[in-house]
């Protein structure tokens, strides 16, 4: 039950890690110091809430 609306609700939270190169996303960019700006492994966190009409 969603308390503010008093309607039925369902929520899902999750997290996953993907290798962005497996999806065709280009090479990681590097700073002049050699440090990588974007890693190949990317963590995606998500929260989904559904409320009945």
C-alpha cells in the first residue's frame, strides 16, 4: 500500500554490473596522468515503483 495515495503499490530495487564494451560502447577515455575516466565495468542501480490506478 502506497501510504500517501492509499493505493496498491509494488516496488523493486536492484543493482547490476555490466561490461559496457559488450554493448559496443567505445574505449575508456584517459586523463594525461593515465587515470581512466570511465571504467569498462559500470554499476547500474535502479528503483522501480508501480502504483495502481
